[in-house]
């Protein structure tokens, strides 16, 4: 339903890819659920195209997520929703005029079309009102943020306990030699530094920090920190497939095998935020500068 189908969203694409991989679905399987070609699913994930509103609705059902969240990630504006509403209302009025001239079986078909258009009008009105309210609240929050003064002491420090995928890190807080500031609204107990490229598709590159909330369990689809065999720590998507818990990587350019979770393995945290390591300015070699919030 969105007019600008050629305008994609990288953020939405990464989100859909993570959800698809966590659900153990191929391009073909998700395409069959949506009535779309696998190449269309791939173009969404690569940010080259954007799903329309009907597709976003079906995606919210397939992945059991909020439609409003997908609309925000897709950057569908209240203006776009209003434009589509105007279009459907115009079609509805046209169908009403044509239905008045029909009789018999054709009149019955026209009534069915009117019912479907009426359903679309109601759906779009509710969605448009919700989006306008969301944008209004966002404007108010941005205005309040410009006026607010946030004191530095509101940030909290958490220990950086080690490096993911580089052997067993120091998991005891008293052994930590480095601390990092964490936003107060983020539930994080410690941080780990990323090494390797197995999760670049989820926005985690070598040198980045992940803020982690200590946990012994997770929901399918969440990104977790796991201790494997009491020796190696890794960060992956947590997946349940055919009743078996798995850890799944996220790298669109390189295949990594799934890691089945055994009795000696345990989840030790859920990733709450990724903190990107800054790149060097043009013509300057990367230095050991610290990360910046992402």
C-alpha cells in the first residue's frame, strides 16, 4: 500500500533478517507465507525495497510482533498513511455509485467489494490516527529533550568482563580492569567486546561493545551471550527449531553452522544494546579509541 516501494529501510531490513533467521525460515519459506517471491524478501532485507502496509501486517503476524513497531522501522509517515486512506476512500465512493446501478449476482459481488473496502478504510483510519499520535508524542519528546539538562552522574558504569569468541573472559566483576558508561534506561549488568564477524548482520562488528543483562534464560529470537562447555563465550541469536535450542549466527556474506545447546552449555545474558566502535577520519589509521553509542 505504500507508494514508494523502491525506497527501502536498512534498519527494517536488518530487523526482518534477524527475525527470519531466528525463526529458522528461508527466503522461500517466508515468501510462501507472504505470497511473495524469495527475491522480494531478499530485497527487503538488503534495504533496496520496502514492504507495503499489507505485507507489514502479515509480517507482524508471522513474527508475532507489533505492527506499530514495523511501521516505525519502515519509516512509514502519517502523510503516507493519509494518502493511502484518501485513495481507498475514493475507490469506496466509486464502488458505491457503481453498485447502485447493478442488480442480481453482480450486485452481490459489488456488496462484497464494498465490505472489503470498508474494512480497509477502517483499518487505515485507525492506523493513521495511531501514527499521527506517535509522531505527536515524538515531537513532544524531542522538544522536551532540547530543554532538558541531563546530568552526567545519571549514567552508570558497568564492568567490561572480556572479549566474545576469544576464549573464556573474566566473568567475575572483581577481576574487571575496564568499565564503561551505560545509559540509565538500559538494563545492563556488564559489557563484552566483540571479536569476529559472525554477527555483522545484526550490527555487531569487531571492536564493538555489547551491553548485556545477566540472565539464565531467553526468548526465541533474542540475541544472547552463552557460555559453551564452561570455556568459550559467544554471542548469537537464540533459536528453537524442532524443539531443540540452537545458537545461530547472522552474517549474510559467510555461513556459520548452528550451535546446538547441550547440557554443559548455558545462557548467561541477553544483549540489550550494541555500542559501535568509531571509525578513523579519512586518511588516518585507526587508533585504539573507545566506542560511541549506537
